[in-house]
C-alpha cells in the first residue's frame, strides 16, 4: 500500500465485518493476497496496515533496545490487539470485538486514508475531531509545512 487516498463512510454488519469500499480496494490490490493488519491508533481509533507496511514497522520495532523500559512499554502498547485480517470473497474483513470496543465503534465508521495506512474511526468521533478545526489553520500549516528546509523539488 502506498499513498492511499480518500475518506469513506461505511457500516459494520452485526458480526463486526467491514466491507472495504471498492475505491479503496483498487488502491491496495496486494491486500487480497498478503492480507492486512489492524491495531490500536494513538487516539481512540484503529489503524489498518498492508502486510508489507506492517512488516516494515515490525522491523523498526525489532531494532529498539529491549533493555530500556520506555521501549518495552511502547512495544507492548503498540502491539496490543494487533490482528491479522483477511478479505473474504465479498471483500469484507472481520474486526476483533476488543479493538472495536477500544475505539468505541458500533455500526457507523469512517475510513480515512493516511498515506500508507487507513485510520478507522467511529463516525461520530471522527466528525467531532474534524469539527474542531484550529482557529487559524493557515498558521498551523505554516508551522508544520513552512519549514524552509522542506522545499519540494516540484514547487
């Protein structure tokens, strides 16, 4: 998966299955063959990774020094609930109930593409977060993206 694009409103069925929208499935053809991984996000949401992306993260984590307490704590929390997902014949994934409970997800969800991963939010939580637009978004953009050392070659 690389540079996914789009925001999708979806519904979970009563068994906790999510139909991956066709527009998103087209962007990640390797998901059917390689599978996906879901885990907890840093806020109260879930994150879905392609298998290759997840393997890269695991490689990075394996390089952390396990003798440092902060590293062990981070790895434990980051890995908590991480689960392999497979698309069924209908293009659905079965999400673990424990992760759905963590994220406060019931039926209505929003999938938000974030470069190489997909954030899965309870729709109301996602809407509430985005309704809280910074007072001066232009200033935030300047602080985050305006660094003179971050010039893009194509600008």
